């Protein structure tokens, strides 16, 4: 099939590359010429495990192209995915300007039947707005081309995006149109061969499903983070509690880790947008309001622990920070808890020596205005003369570090373990002062 993705970011690029892998001919469009230049020169503008080889293979096979040429891109695809950003607007609602601009750019050019797919995460009712924007553009130029708008929210996880796209848990298609549904089924058939995981539903339910999924996941995290705060006060260990409750299949083990708060390009904005949708419809979403509040507080938990240990004035103090990306296996810094933590520590006068396995380049852009931050090429280079080590992202390489070196290089052996990577008993045996989340402090 001929496919176009409008937007070549995390979602658009992965979607385009994985569809090309199944034999489709894909054109990926972006308004950012730099991104397209990098791709056309054989580079990958984001860090996503396994993506480079899929892209390279399909470019070489002539099935995957990158362009800034809107005419060519709209003309190419029979199925056009809109995969542009939907950042939060000032009031928390999803900002649809990029989605609607993409819709208009389709309406201004299309001459034959197209299936327009909302892949971006968009509030209930957006498909109608996309439909109206296209209709308006067609009417303006007196064109009569037919089209269908379907919703196909994306559930991939950054850091495992290629795998998630290739082996999806489910593919949700919101469609009120039989022809479009058939085409979506055909497009996704190679991804659901073992058993059918494609669910067709009405458009609004599909749009809602994506928000419901992210809101549920964010709720689990905030729930555990809040219990972790209490666990510390009552002297319980949240890790043992996690295992205790996760064993119940109704609860399950996944997404139950207490930590330094959730971040990223999805959970914060999607929770906000759903709360906002609730407000628009006169429905106060009490649980989700609390989920957001709890997360805002949780992003400060490590800072509170540092302040409790070293005092409010951190002038002259230096901290090694391991992990900057909002989660492992990505370079995405959007809404990363590390940003809040670093800002709060440097605001109190501290100097930060930061390290991340892949997000250094992104992080240095976002943190360039903060003179208190320096970047280190290797994790251990951040340690010398630091008053403590602060772990913010649970990269694998931090799981079994050289503890002797940590002890030797830090001014004093103090670790703030924002992802509960280390067993308190081991830390005690090693003589490391260990501040964990929901597990108390081991000295
Ligand atoms: P992104 O910022 O990485 O990519 C969006 C791209 O769209 C950018 O490269 C931008 O230049 C481009 N763009 C903007 N307007 C355009 C236009 N008119 N024409 C062509 N290109 C245009 O964003 P992302 O992370 O890929 O997210 C895209 C959407 O998918 C969002 O709604 C997001 O919520 C949703 N989503 C993201 C993830 C994720 O893990 N990143 C997962 C599921 C869903």
C-alpha cells in the first residue's frame, strides 16, 4: 500500500519504518528540514533501539523516503497518518494546531480517495474537527475528492517502540466507514498474524481509549509513589509491598514501581488533557487530579531528601546525577523528572555533574541556560568530589556499578536512589548511606 506519515518524530518515524518493513511504500513528511536532512543522510534523529537498521533496510529497498515536500507526500499516500505533536496548551487541553494544520494541508491538495488516520493522541471529538478542516479546504477550491477519517491511537513505548509496533498488544481502529476499516485491516494484517488483535470501534471510543490507557498507567505510578511516602513513615518497605500486591493477577507486577515521578511526552500531557476534557463536560475527574498532584510532589521527593540531609543552602555542594532521560532506552527529555530535580538543586546553589548513556545531547540543549550543570562522558567521571550520587533514571548500566569506586570517589558515601536500584541490606553491608524511595534510609 502507499502510506504517508505526516510528522516524522517518535511515532511517525517508527510507524513509517515498520510499515515499510512489511512491504508498503512509505513517505515520511516533516516540517522540520533538519530532521529530514539527517534522515536523508542516513542518520536517525532520535534514539530508539533497533530503529536504525529497519530504516536503513527499507531506505535501501526503496520503500521508505523522507521529505519536506507536502505536495509529493500528500499525493503519495492512499493512507495518510497524522502523527504530529499534541502538546498541552496553556489550559492543559491538547493543542490541536499541528493536527489541524496537517489536516488542512491534506485538504488543500488531495485529488483522490484518502484514508486520513489520526495517529496522534487527540481528545474525543478531534476526528470531527479533522474532518471539518479537510472539508473546508476542499470546499474552498471546489474539489470533490472523497475521504474517511479514522482514529488509530498509538500505544508504543519509547525505548521499545519498534518491538511494540511490530508485536502490538492491540491495534485500536476507530472507524465509522467500512471501506476505511477494510483498508486499515489490510494494512495491519501482517502485525496480527498469530491472532487477531485489531479492535474496531467507533471513533470516539478509540480516541478515548488512548487517554484511558495512559491515565490508568499514570494512576498506578502515582498510587505507588504515594504509598511509598507512607511506607517510609510507618517503617514498611514499598518494594516488599509491591511484590506482595503484584502477585495478585488482578493487580499484576507491571507499572508498580515507586520512584522519582513520571515524566515524558505522554503521561503528563495526557492526564492534563483528560482532566481538561472532564472539565469541559462538567465532569470533575477527582482521581486524575490527584494523580497529577501526587506526581508534581513526587518529582521533588529526591530534592526533599537531599535538603533534609545537606540543608536548604546547597552552595558549595556538588552532586553527581546519573540518568537524565525521562526513562531508560530513550533520549527523550520532555518533562523528565531530572529537569525539576536539577533545577531545584542548582537553585539552592549546588553544582551538578550529570551523566546519561544516550540523552546527553538532548539534555545539554535543554539545560544549556543552567550554568550549574556540567556533563560527564562516563558515569564514574561524575563522582569525584561530589557530596552524593543522585540516581534519577534506571538505566541498566547503573544497576551493578563499581560500589568501591563510588565509595572512594564521593566525598562521603551517600546515594540517593530515586529508582530503588539497590538493596538496602547490600548498601548497609558496603557502608553506603542509602536514601531510597519508600524503603527508608540505610546508614
Ligand atoms: P514528536 O515531537 O517526536 O514528532 C512530531 C513531529 O511532527 C515533529 O518532527 C514535527 O516537526 C512534526 N510536525 C509538526 N507539524 C507538522 C506538519 N504540519 N506537517 C508535518 N510534520 C509536522 O512527537 P511524537 O512523540 O512522535 O508524538 C506524536 C503524537 O503521538 C503525539 O500526539 C503523542 O502524544 C502521540 N504518541 C506519542 C508516543 C511517544 O511515545 N512519543 C506514544 C504514543 C502516542
